[in-house]
């Protein structure tokens, strides 16, 4: 619902896309370093660490794809407004 409100404003869509990409890249960094930097309190086994790492990486990939999709739709909207 919030994303529908910015659908007609390419500038806001671009900033939202860049935010998604930045958050996705941050989560990828956390996912890559998870086995080395996971807190010692979460030693429930390697299966849980692998699950958390996979969930973080999966969510990061979804955010990256959403950011690229928003950027592409913002570019298309900006092109339509210029014509």
C-alpha cells in the first residue's frame, strides 16, 4: 500500500529502489560473514546456522531484485513523463 503511493513519482521510486539495494547488499554482507560472526549464544547446531544464513541470503536476494525492478519501473515512468 505504501509502495502504491510512490508509483507516480519517479524520484521517490528511485530513492526507494536504492534503499532496497543498499539494505540487500548489507544483508548479503551479514549472510556471508554469518558463520564467522554469529554469536556464541546461537550454537543450536550447524543446521540452524545454515538455515539462518540461507534465510538472510534469500531475503537479501529478494530485496536486490525488488530494487532493480523498482529502478526499472522508475526509469520507465520518467521516460513516459518526459514525452
